[in-house]
């Protein structure tokens, strides 16, 4: 199902190229976002993820608090969640059910918007 949704999305947006699965069976979503987005089909559901950038070394506590506020209060995260994987800040979204193409497209768009927001937010904090 996921590969069919991605093919339809690429066709609708006029994105050239073919789908390629990574070693972990995830697909890179080839749309314009400021961080590479991947999606993995689960049974049931899907998991979207994007590495937003490194956790800043300075003022770590402030950054941890900002990430926790985002998760706890859903501030600029929607249904997505912020986390830390190694030294990278990661945004992820779990969609628990099989979704229609329309819902898939809306989820990709919404997730890309949050990826861009947090990517810019982290760049601004580092600068």
C-alpha cells in the first residue's frame, strides 16, 4: 500500500524518479523539506521520521525543555513527537491505521511542515 501511495504522490506532484527502499525497508520521501523525511510501512500503520539536526551542546537543558513542551503541549508538533536518537533531534509520526491516499497525502504535507518548522527553529537557536 505504501509504495502505491508514494507512486501516486510522486505522479501528482510531478516528481521524477523511482522508489527505492532502504535497508530498513523505509522509503525516502522525495519532496522539498529542509530535512530528509522517511516513511516505513508497519502492520498496521506507518511511521514517518526526519532527523532535524544535532542537539546543540550549549544550553542543553533549555533545548530539552523546549522539546518536552512541544511533545507535552503539542506545540508545533501536531500528532508528531520530538525525540533524541544518538545526538540527533528526530521528529516522528506514527499513523496507527491503514490510510487512504488522501489521508496519506495530508499526513505527508503536515509532517513536512512540522519538519521545516523545527529545522528552522533549531537553526535559529544555534545561530
